[in-house]
């Protein structure tokens, strides 16, 4: 007993001793040396920089808005859709809180000039000038444009002016011909054609003659109000998020005056003849300031500076240096005006953004965006003005510039009459397709808006949409399964697809961290979709719907982040429809009935195949091919599985139907052409067989002039005896023909 107690005591002590020695092992976090971080291409450094907001998770963002004097075009879309994509990704993918400010330029030389021109042209039309006066004015306009052609150094602008001269000249000639012919009916018609052809140069000529006499100040506000409303409508049509704050120059004139006064007080601006100019030399001489940060090589580029000043700029003699630029312009006759300490005038172009951005975002912002064409002088002047006002050197931390847009490889420019309006573009392609075109290109690079670009975008949209339709059909078909059935053991196929899914998310994340590379992101999503399609094709009816559903939800989420999906559909693109009904409700309500119809058709087809009843099968095909597409339903017969039911907009299905008919007609025509060629070749071959060997060469009088008794040529066309080599070659051809001819005679004897 004693021994047992001792043994038990020893074991207990040993056990206690061992337990006291054990403790949790040290834990080490996983290492991830290549973890991607968000980098953006910063125009201030011309390289990708790690993005770090100044205030925790909040981004202060200012975007240069439009100068509203005409219709918005695809150049505007390039900038505003691009920045909308960046904004959505930074907010919805990376999780930043964003204060997004955008301005509307409603005081500008272009607006003043266009408002006057429109006003004067309308007045001109209302006067109903007689024919001789119209022709006289047309010749004055031609002389004015021709003079501009001679002094214009820009090749593109000269070519545009030359085309204008040609059109006006042709219109004048046509009008003079009908006048000479006393054709009263067509005289009025051709007079209207002439007025329309010379509208722009006539308006410009009228402005030069009468612009200074315009005193109707309301025209300078009515024009920008109209085009601002059109701009917002265009942005809504493109699914561009509205700014959090919208500023207009006309509403900030007092703030602009106060801003300029402080820059003067800081010794970096001066007044001259009622205008105020920024002193570039004084600013650049300060140790903490640097002029032309974005484009230092443009320092002293007087031509660009002058273009930035506008068509109605003041005299350069008022400046201390040609590098100086206007903060406030003394208004001349025919221009709008506001009271200021320096007399009546109006803001310069560059000062507006400095003031409005500062008023909302303060002395330093995180992101400033705009088109690449604004770098110099506009954005460089903005920076100089704001940093002169705040006496700092960091008014903007990250400057992001969207790339140029070209039209089929050519420079796009309103002044060159080479542009496509947003509304015209939307007549050809949907907002989603235009957005895909931008997503498939780097945001900072030049984009060529062409048929090829849009074909690629349309193709990508179709690929994604077909994937969504297929996955939604698979999910619907599986809804009868129990919850436990949806969690079956994964096979090698599921494991491979899951690995691809994980890799896709990693690739998308890396791409978006790398300067928001949407093109590589879409490439990664395309590869994942391809893997899903292969999995569905090779797995037959045994599909892991849960995994497919997870992948589809992720791809839908990314499409929403990119702005290609506007509704709250759980999966896929919403239906394109003119109906006021919510597309998701349409699908939810209609699909149960369509599934019943599809199942009934599948059962009927099965019976029809078993009975070999062609009429029944034809009716099933007619329902699929001719009836259901007219109500936006596509049925797809799949071997070994129930037919897929897909809701697609009616127009798309009818286009597919017409394309299928056209392709069938093309194949039929190609087949008929091939058969005709074969028949013609056979007929030629048959005709060749009927020629006796002795007559084979006698018809070739352009080659031979004499023949022997067997019909073999002996002399060429010029009477020279043919060579032995050629004679031997011709003998072989004659022998071959003799064989064919004998076969023909035998076939005639046998009645073949």
C-alpha cells in the first residue's frame, strides 16, 4: 500500500513538473514582401507614387469642369468618365471617403465671343437681307477667311479653313447660277444653304464688325446656363456620378477679387491699366516657389501662354513680362463686367480654379484632375496663384491627367470642327459600351475613339453579358435542390476553378494598386469567366452552383465598382428596356412562367425526337427562333441539360436573328458560288476533252503561224522555227490530249 501511494505521488509530481514547463509557443505574423500598395501616376513627379491622403482616410479632390459654351463632346467624356472610374474605385474598392469638387466655367473669352456671335447671327437672319446684300456679305466673309488662311501656321487649322472656303465658294456659285437662270423657286433655297454654310465665319465676321456694340448683358449668362444643363444631362446619360460640390465662376467673383488682392499684398501681382497680372518672375525668385512645376520645359512658351489668355486678352504692353498672365481683365466694349478695386472687369481664366478649389478644400488638396491639355499653362498657373496666395509649395499633392482622345487617329478639336458630341456617340453605342472602351485603355494614355476601339468594347460587354445570363440560368435551374445538396464534395475541377478565382482576385487587386490599371483588371476577369465557361461545359449536369454563384457575385461587384452596372441586381447587367418597370422585377416575375414553358418544350421535343415527328420539332424550333425573341427571351438547347432561359432585350435578340440570317445567306451564296465555279471548271474540262489532238494548238494563232500534218506547231507567230525543247513540250501536251479525246470517244460509244 505504501509502495502504491509512493508511486502515485511520484507520478503526480512528475506530471505537475511537466505541465509547468509547457507554454504557448511564440507566434510570428506571416511575411508578405510583395504586398501591393496603391500607386498613382503623379504629373508633379512624372512617375507612380504611393498614394497617401493628408487626412487619414479622407480624400480632398478637385476636378476641372467644362467651359460651357457648346455641346459636350467625346473629349469631355474621356476626362469625366475616366475620373468617374478613378473616383468609384478609390471609394468603393479601396474604401476612401471622398469630397469631390468640380467647377463650371461660365465666365470666359470663348463664352463671351460665342454668345455675341450667336446673338449677332440671329439678328442678321431676322433682318432678311436681300439677295445682293447676302452675296456681298458672303464675299466679305470669303475674303476674311482667305486672309486667315494665309497667316495660319497650324496645318490642321489651315486645312479646315480651306475646306470652309471651298464650301462657301460652292454655295455662292450655286446661288449665282439659279439667279442667272431666273429660278425663283430655288433662289430662296440656295440662299438659305449659303447662310448655313457660312454661319460660323459669318458670325465671326459680324462679331468683328459689331461685337463692341453688344450691350445685352443677359446673353452672357443665358448661353452658359443652357449648355451647363446639357452637360449635366450628358453626364447622367454616361452614368457619371455628380460632384459633391459644384462651383460656378459667376458665383465667386467677390472671392476672386479678395484672392487677387492678397496676391498683390504678397508682392506677386500688379495692376496695369485696369487689369491685374501675376508676376511670374517675382514668384519664381522665391526660395519656396517654383513656376511651371508640371511642365518646366514650357517656361517662356509665349504662344501657349497667349492661347491660355484667351481670344479677348488685353494688350501685352501692359505686362512687365510676356510670361506674366492675367488674374483680372479690364472689360472692353461688348464684354460683361463687374466692379473691382481696379475698375470694371472680369476674372482671368486661371484664377477661377485656384479660388474655388481653395474656398472649398483649403490650402492643400490631395488630388487635382483634368485633361492632359490643361497642364500648361492652366494648371501650372493655378498652382502658382494658389501657392502665392498661401505662401506654400504643396497646394496639390497628386495631379492626375487623363490622356488625349483622338477620332479615328486624328486630333480632336472643336476649333477644327473635328469632334463627336456625346449625344451623337450615344446614338451609336450605349453608355456601358463607351465606358468599357475607356476601361480597356490606360486612363493616362491617348485613346483612339474609332470603330475598332468600339468593336473591342462591344465584344467585351457581350462576353460578360453571356456569362451572366448562363450563370443566372444555372442558378435558377438548381433552386429545387436542398441546402445539403448544394454543398457536395469538391472534385479536382472545383478545386482548379476555386484556385483560378482566388488568383483572379489577387490579379485584379495588383492591377488596381498599380495606377488603377483597369485594362489588366478586365483581362483577369475575362480569364476567370473563360475558366467558368470551360468548367460548365466540361462538367455536364454536375455543377457546383455555390462556387459559380460566389464568382458571379464578385464579378458583378467589380462591374458595379467600374460603373458598368447601375442597378441593384444581384448578378449581372440589368435588362435594357424602355419600360418603366424595374428590370430585376421583370426577371423575377416572368422567369417562373418562362421556366415552365421551357420545361414543357423540352418534354415535347423529347417526345418528338422519339417519335421522329419532324412537324413537332419544327414547331419547337419556331418557338425558340421566331416567337420568343420577339418578347426578349432567348432559349438555348443544351445537350444533357434543360434548355437555358435567358432574358435579353428585344432589340439585341432581333439583331442576333438578322445577323444569323445574314450569315446563313452569306454561306449559301458562298456555297452557290463555289458550286458554280466547280460547274464552270467541269464544263471547261468537258469542252477541252472534245478537241481532237490535231486541232489543239491551231486556235492559238497569237503564238504559232505554221503546223505539221499532225497539227503540231512548227513556227512561232513571227515565222521563226520553234526550238526543239518547246516542240518536245508541245508533243507531250498533244499526247495527253489524245488520251483525253479517246476517253471522250469511248464514253460516247458507250452512251455515258
